[in-house]
C-alpha cells in the first residue's frame, strides 16, 4: 500500500510537469546575431547567422530585424502605396514565426553569395487586415478568404524582392501587388533579364522550403507554416 501511494504521487507529479511545460511562458530573451552593420555581401557566411541562444518553441512570433540587419524593408501596408490606397498597419514591422525567420536567414545567405539582399514588402498580417482586404477583393486569387485565413495570418508568408549592393531593386517586370497576368510566374513575354531575376528568386526560395503561388512573383509561403494557427495580434509601435 505504501509503494502504491508513492507511485501514484510520482505519476501525478509527472502529469503536472507536462502541463506546466505546455503553458510555459516564452522567455523574453530571443536570438541575437552578430552585428552586420554595412555588411559586405560577398563575405557574409552562414556562421554570421548562427544563433547564440535558441528558443524552445519554433512557432513563436519574432521580429525579423531583431535577428539580422542585412534585410531591406518597404512594408507597403504601413503606407498608402498599396492596392488599399491607405495604411492598415499602425507602423511598419516584419513579424514572422521563428522557424520562418531561420529559413529566411538561410535563403539570404545564398542570395548574399551572389551579391543580393532580400527586401520585404509584407510579413505577418493580422486577421482583421485580411478581412478588410477581402471586402475590397472578394473571391479572387489575390486575397485569401479570411474564413480560413492566409499563411500571412499564420506568420509563414513573405512578400519580397531582391536588391543589389546599392539597394536598387532588381527588375521583376511589374510592381508589387500588380494584379494582372504579367505578374504570373507562367508569363514569359518579358525581357530575359526579368525572367532570370524571377528564376533566381524562385529557385533560391524553393531551395529553402518556400513555395511560390502562380499569380504573384513576390509571394512565398513557408511550407511548414501552413498548419499553424491564424493570429490577430498587433505589434506595438515604438
């Protein structure tokens, strides 16, 4: 009877520990990378991106700029330079799931070897913003139905392009958010340098587990993020 009692106590302690782990508070200390101020693109190596500390949960939301300063940003939905013709973010920021950030950093290493950097137009998008977009362009291939949510709402999608060492965007044939066949990956009536630029972007992103969609040369979904939960959190503006 004595042994059974202590065995029962031990079982209850194990169950309690498991429950505590499930609701563990995420540490406020996140990954920091070596500073890359004014990076020389042809000398950036994978070692520059090795984290000093790794969170236990790879699905937490993190801010990309906290991990590296090599990326360029032009967060369109924090401005009126978008198809909504108005800002829908209170301020510009690029948040993504941690696992998406690590994959994006790996892709950037490959681009850097060829003298290019990634420029982000959009990252995580709150569900309320998705709903607003849907009211403007419902039932199209350009805005996901908020009833099921976009991978943008899951922190696993990025809208981006490439820039050279001077920060000049490579010619991709159309502007971001151009809703027409010219923006499709299958559209080939374009100058060869544009086709080459799109191919470089697509092939490298796919190498790192990002999948393109046929209608937007700038949009890439991180495949492991497709089943993450939809979120509606909004970031604080500093």
